C-alpha cells in the first residue's frame, strides 16, 4: 500500500530516488558489495536507486523506519514526509503532500 500521500506518486518517487542517491552506500540495501556497485553504469545505478525508492515507499507503509546502508529512512506521518538521515544529521526529506 505505501505511505499516505497527497502528491503525485511519480513526483514522490522521483524525489525519493534523488534522496536515496545521496546515501553513499545505499547499494548495501540489496546486499551488493562496493565492487559490484562501482562496475555498474549510470543507467543501471539509476534503476537500482529507483527500485530502492519504490521498496522504501511501500515498506514505510508498514514500518516507520528502514535502514539503508549507513542511513536510516523514516516516515514522519505527523509532518507528512520521508526523512533521510545519516547518523543524527538529516540529509534531505521528501514531502508527501
């Protein structure tokens, strides 16, 4: 089902894909190693990041936070957004409305 949202899903997915691309080791979510990630071309990396964004959108509908490499992605239902954090620093967020 995914998280509740008022924005167009395509726009959210595009923004969330950009957000997860900021996570330097996001490939760990798919149990890839850095060598495999480095061998991938730009288009293939984008496909993996889009798949990750979709998985996160739907996964956050059932659990409030998901670890992605060195980051954590959190659904903030009160502020209607998805936060991307590394450590205690917010990297970015994606508005849902």
